[in-house]
C-alpha cells in the first residue's frame, strides 16, 4: 500500500532512503508509492538529500 498520507492505492514503486543524521550509511528505510505519489514522495526525500534509490515494487 502507498505510504502517502491518506492513500490506500497499491504501491508500484519502492523509494529507498536514509537520514544520515540518524542512520548508518548502509541503512535503508523504504517508502512505498503508487504511480500518483511517486514524484511527490521522491521530491520530499530529494529535498532533504535522503533519497537513495527508486525501484519497481512487485
């Protein structure tokens, strides 16, 4: 399910991220995103330099 607030759509993308102030460099957290929220969630993470990778989610 999509990680965007209030969205219950099926996730199609996995956004791997980490906060370098909190996590070790190799640690990855994952937000799942539907097609509609992939860009907005990615933009949020990119603005903070947290986004590491975006991959398709099965």
